[in-house]
């Protein structure tokens, strides 16, 4: 099996992932995953696809993440890992889909409109 290349997105965060068989090393932006995603909740989100498919420690992963915040980046990496695992074994798609790891979260920040203060906030209306 050669290197599998997938991508995942969440809000404005984009994760480009390279997965190959190995010992379970995960590097994010040339840093260790525990160093980059410091909280245990974010580390759980990244390991969630591996726990569901029972493949913890079987693949080496190198991820380049850009944009967004740290939570959006972690969820973008999670989507990229799920897509790569489905590419390896299509039978895992049903287990990952039940938990909701195969769907991209489309929610984005609404743009600011001209003549207004923010996306929805308007200046106060004066009747007279």
C-alpha cells in the first residue's frame, strides 16, 4: 500500500493528510500531535476514527493544517482521517457514518453586509 492523500475541511480550516502503514506516529505541521493539540478532548477527536475501526497504531500520519481555530483544525483532521480509512477499507464507511464522521460540517461565519455594523446588526431605526 502506498501513501494515501486526503483532505478535510471545517469552517475555514483545511487539513491535508498523508497516511501510510506504520507504527502510529501522528505529526501535525511537523510537530507531535500531543504537542500541537494540547487538550485531551482534541486528541480524542483525532483518535476517534481509529478507535471505531480498531486500527490504533497501524498507520503513520503526516498532516498539514491551515486556517481556522484549533477546534476547527482538529475536526478537519478527523474528517481527513475518516476519508483515508474509507479509502483503505470501504466496509468501515457504515461504522464511521453512523457516528457522523464522514459528513463535512458546512457552517461558516456569515459575511458582513454593507451599510450594516455586522452580519445582522443594523443601526438603530429612527422614525422621526
